C-alpha cells in the first residue's frame, strides 16, 4: 500500500493529476512505491529522445486501462520528477490499482 500519494482531482475537467518520480533504464517497467508524495515508477526505456516519457504514458495507460491520449505529462518532461494528468479515471480507481500492484 502507498503510504502517501498526492493526487489532485479536477472535477470540472474530469481529470486528476499526480506526481511521478521516474527511474529510467530499469530492468523492468514497474511501480516501485512512493517517494515524497510522488508515485515512483521504474521504466526500461532510457531518458533519451523522449523514450522514457513515451514509455511512462504507455505504462500508465495500460495500467489504468485508458487510452494513451488520456494520459499527459503536464510538467517535468526533461527531468525525473513529473506531473501527470489523467482523464477519465477516479482517485479511487488509481488507489485500488496501486494496492493491487504493490
């Protein structure tokens, strides 16, 4: 279970935003817990030519069973700390999935 995960809901737009800490060049794509209110995700893709960002979007969309177009990196495209906006899912859906993954 995630000890603390900062998730911001925007009911007007039907989106929520979460902080993500990405570790590129990992041995496999996986959720690695939380770190300072951010969801820590390990990705196989390197942080070169936007590959880690594309991998992050694909990983989250697959995990949440939502289209890739519903997942958008709001900020942090050039760093490990990112804010990700997800459309069409609820806070509870994310928390339930994270409990299953943990």
